[in-house]
C-alpha cells in the first residue's frame, strides 16, 4: 500500500547471497540420466529428473520438509489418484494454463498464428515446452503404459458420481512418479504414489524472485535478469528470451515464466494479487476446459466455460477484519470497501 522501490534492492541482495553460494545449483536434466535408453532433450528425459526432484534432496533445494516418521505422506498425494481411481482427483488444470506453455523448440506461444498449434494434435507434447506434459495430463497423453482418457466413457471419466471429479478434462501430472507402477503389489497399494519431500523453497523460485526484483530496479533489463530467467528455460531446452526487451516486456516474461515453472506450487493466487492484476485475469472470467460430458468422437474437443464466472473485486486484495476483532478494539479501521462489521470469520 506504500510502494518503496528500495525494497526491490533488499530482495536482490538477499537473493544474491544464495546465488553466489556454490552449495546451490539447478538440477539439470542434461546430466546423470535415470535411464540410458532415454534420449537427452526429450520430454521424458526431463520429466524423470523433474519428478525425481520431488523425492530426493538436491542442490536445488534451499528449504524442505522431510516425510514424517510415522510413514504418513507430507504435502500432496490426494490428487495423484487420477491413475488409480478412474479419474477421481481434486486438481483440474485449466485450458488457460495449458495455453501458457510455449511451443518447442521455437518458443512461440500456442496462440501465435505462426506457431502451428492444434489443440487436438496427437504429438504427445513433443511440440511443447517439456514442462507442459510434465505438469499437466492432457487428453490422450501417454505416460509409460498409462493413457489419460477423461472424456465420457473414457477410463478417467467421472465414474464416482462426484460432479467435481473431472471438470476441465485436464489433470495434474506434476507430482506423479512415472517410475512407480500402478499395479505393483510391492508399493503398498499406493498406485503411482511414494513418500515425497515438500519443497518449501528452491533455487528456481529464488532466480525468478531475483529477476523480478532486479528488473524493477533497472530502467532497461540488465544481463543479470536475462541470465537468471534463461538458466531456468535452458535446462529444459527452451530458447533464450529475445534480447532488447523493455522493462515492461521483461516484466511480462517473468510473470509468464513463474506461471509455467511454479505451476501448482501455491504461487499463482498470491502473484496475481501482488501484481494487482487479479481483477483483470479473474473478475467476470471463466475457467475453461474440454467438454467432458461428451464422448471423444462426439464433441469432447470443444472448449467450454466451466461452472460460474470468477469474482474478484478491488476490495478483495485485502481480507476484511473479523467483526470480533473490531469489537475487541474499536480503534481498528476496517479495510477499504468492506463493511465495518464484517461477516468474515475471526
């Protein structure tokens, strides 16, 4: 509420302390292949490293939570059931998010007329940023011996009578371990789940934090900003950012990179509020997805609005103070545009 440019400098200085420490480095999918038959540069090669980093301590991790001693799983696992419970899951990726992943290797956005993008293509994600197939299970996607089939009558359609089971036809893939067999009796009936670390803070986020802060300090993006973002892009085989960007153009590139690299890691909701663009990207807009009640050959590949439009008003940037708090201290002032005695919880 009281902008101070010097705060960006503090962020840069804090980030550089870690960036200059040789203890930390990005996990590279171009080293130590898990499977000698996997070809470097393919999405599978990247995916094995991408997923494995959720289960191993690597130099990329700055702060993590270990699995609990009693064997209970930390972090996410419920949404992993899409493979083992006929599409039942609580994480639906949006079509808007899917469209954020660039084409490979050109780096063009799918919405670019020159990109050659076709949302019904059967190229198995090989023509997209490798993070696409590693993050989202899209209709028809093949993972080892598993194929994601969310359309009506498909193996992952809503077979539970839960209206929330499949909403967009796109499912979370990011934390699913492809090395675990869905039917292996030795994994305790956990399907493709195994105990994982919770990555609270890692170097990829820090590099994007640095890039954003340094860009806000510079009238023109410095090479240090390009280097930080390109490190993340290059490790998955995506091209460097175009040179000669303005500060505003670089800001948009950094926002885009955060949405792709940090998807499903609890950043997006806070980022769009922090950037003050939540009204633009949410209010009155719909989450979009495939027409999941339709069979594969009967209109499933139509893109439709899902449920009700989103609501986000200017007052929502700040939560209201609870009525009980104001009654205890009448000197408290309610946040803007909220009634003084709010119906919000304590």
